[in-house]
């Protein structure tokens, strides 16, 4: 897998984490640090019918609660599939967080087949996320799903 070194780092952080919040914070920090085109990295967790922002790195966002089904994040929650948006300006679902954001990827985290939350990443570059990112972030989501 491309990004194996970064994946191994994330895996070590997950295994060494002192609890769910620490684990999520460490993963977000690692992704933000190791990938310069990942300008904003956050984890949203499902609470009732809303996605609630947990740990994140990047500029603050007003989108701390997103109704399931709203925006790209809400769409990923419903479909339980990774959503890649090469150009946020061309996708009506995009909830604008920053004028600099040009592309987005949202990767669901499921536990026992049930949607639990998601990794949300924005980039200031158009078309910033390709198949290697989808595969790598899917593996990271699997790590997150294994630890409560």
C-alpha cells in the first residue's frame, strides 16, 4: 500500500491510545502532519441524527453539528461509502467551511456494519484525493473501527 509508513504510524498511535478521544486526536494529528495537502482533518461522530465534530486539526469550522443526510458528510453517513469531491465548487452538497477549500474526502467508520462516524478531510488543492488516499484512509477508518 502506498503510504505504508504513515499507516504504520497511525496503527502504533491507535494501539498506544489511552482511550477513544486520545486515539482520535492522535490519528487526526498524524494525518494533518504527514500530508501537506490535508489542510483540515476532523472526525465526526454520530449522535442521534447528527454528526458531531470531535477532534480536528486546521482552521475552526462553524459546522460542529451536521444533520445526517446534509452535505457531503451527511451523504457519506447515509450511504456508508467514501465520498470524494474533486471540486467542492461543483458539488451542491458541499457545506462551505473555508474559502480556500477546493476538494474534500469523507471516509465512513463503521462498527459491526453500523455507521459510527467518519474522517473528513479538506484540501486547498483541486483533485487532491485519488485512489491511494481512498485506500489508505479506508484502512485508517478500519483501525478506528476496531477500538471503541
